[in-house]
């Protein structure tokens, strides 16, 4: 079995590759490296193409956590569509708006209008912004373009009671338009559609796309594509061999329980490279505005796998390995809440009980500390539940198609569960520490 060992004698290679590794293992790595023949992108491309060809409107929903390629997938699908339809004289107008960042209806409309003015090179402006005025204004320019793809990130912000009428107005504009407009909503809230009024919900075509997990072959291709851009040397060869190895495949399988996004994985590799550089190189003397480095002859060899483990602690400082299994914070949220409900002698504990208990704790935490714990959304908890079931901490007694209405059963003793908590109670951050004390 290969150990993928890095030594002090590779210090020059680490220095030589530093700039390129920093550039190609950047956070903006998803663009241009998505697999062209992935089923989701093919299907998204076909839906866009069909709408533009037939001049019909469409609504698309993309579910999943940030960093799993939702926005990049729709960008890629639009690019594919433009190439396939060989658009020259006309183009697709692409508008990307983040509902969370813009918050108010006026700001969202202003962002849409500004991008229309810029992308479509429309010179006239609207004096009073509203969905109706925007629709009338754009009608003058319909024949100049193939269509509009309107992408709204964090679309769940528009599911609140006050903002649903605004969302309905946009969807009505799209439905009534004789010109192809494709609405794409991006959200991490699996219950988004359930929160909508009946008339708003009816405007969505019921074929959502889920970006929940990363395929190992996809991850390999993303990493190797980045690595191919870097000049070859011994260190880069070790990284390539590691990515192609069974060791990395097994390590990646463990990382799946942490819901690691592609951007986090890229950061993990970049961190391991920086750790290696700081281990085997040390500053010698400063030359103008930069340092000259020399080899650290006292540094012991280290495996790339060990560097990856150290880097993981930077990204997930509170991840623990229990019985050879990685547990993430959302999984502890479920186990903490489950334990609390057991201690209150609740006869049957449904998954919805755990969600509601966690939600109540988060709301109390927010009121008392003026902070949020927004990463523990229903989508995150659903995924965490799945991981706990796979790792045999708990099991699910299937009683309903809706996950929330199924009973949760503990697959270990209460004492073992309590001991597990005792091992980590002094190493918990902010909300997790609060949740522990809230429950115990």
C-alpha cells in the first residue's frame, strides 16, 4: 500500500509549485470543470433548449447545500444551450439575483432591472419599479433576444407570508409572457414548496433537481483537471497518485458523512499543500518585499494522508472520530435532541420531533446570544440522519413516505450515548455547547 510520503528533499518542488497550486486550487473551482455528460446538466440543458425553441415558459427548482454545484450547473446548462442552438445574432439574457443579499422587493427588482439594462444594453430606464412596469418595459425589446433565464438564489426568502405575493407576481409575469422566460429557484430548504400558498405552488412545475451528494468519479475529475494545469514535479506526482488511489477513495467515503462540498474539498487539498510547504521550508532572509526560503533539514517526513487529516481540523475543528466513524456537528445536533426527548420519556420519537426540538433550541439561542445557527437547516438534518442510519447509531421505523413522520430508534445503549457526549463536551463551539447545556 502506498504511503504518499513527502520529505524535506521536496522543499524546492513545494516552493516552485506554490503559485500555481494556489491559483488552480482556488475556491472558484466549479466553473469550467463540471462533467459535460452528467445527467443533471444534460437534463437542464434539454429543458432550457425546449423552452427556447418552442418559445414557452418554464420554472425549475434546484435543491441542495451551497458548494454542491447548483449555480454552476445552471450556468453550464445555459452555455451548452447557447452552443447547441448556435446563437449568433440573438443571445440569452442571464440574470442572477440573491434574494438574501437584496432582501427587499424593491432591491430585488432593481437588481433584475440593472442586469437587464447591462446585459441587454437597454438604455431607457423605469421611473417606478414594479413587476408590471418591468414587464411592460422589457416587452419593447423582446424580438432582440432568444429569452431570459432568471436565477434567484435563496429563493426560500420569498416564501415568507409578506413576500409570497411578490413571488406570485413574478411567476404570473413569466406565465403570461409570450416571450420565453425561464425561472430558476435555488434553495437549501427542502420544505420550500410546502411553505407556499396553493396558488403560488401551482406555478411551479414539479420536477426539482437535487444536489445532495458528490460522486467520487466526479470529484476525481475535478481534482485531476486542476492538477493538470500545474507543472510536473515530484510533489505534484504524489498528489496525482493519491487522488487516483484506493486510500483517497476510502477517505472520501468517510468525508461524505460531513456533507463536504466541492469547494470545501478543494480547500482541503490547498491547505494540505500549504501545511507541507510550511513544514519543509523556513524563511531564510527577506529580499525587498519577499522572503527567500531554505530547506528545513530538521523536518520529519509526513504522509499526504496525515496532512489531509490535519487540514480537516482547520475546516471542521469539532469533528470527532467515534469507533472509526466521522461524526459532524449536524449529527450531534440530532443525537443531543434525541437524547433529550428520551430523557423526557417521550414514548415515540419521530424525526419531526427532533427537527422541532432543534429549531426551538436555535430560536432560543438566537434570542439570548443574538447569533444564528443557520447551518442546521432541515436539509442538513435530513442528510445527517441518513449518515447516522448508515453508521448504525440509529435506525428508522418506516411508517410514512414523509421522512418527518417516521419513528427514530436508538441502536446503542443510553449509557454508551451519554459516554459519547462526555468525550466531546469540553470541545464544543458556540451553538453546539449551548445545545449540549440546553439538553443536559
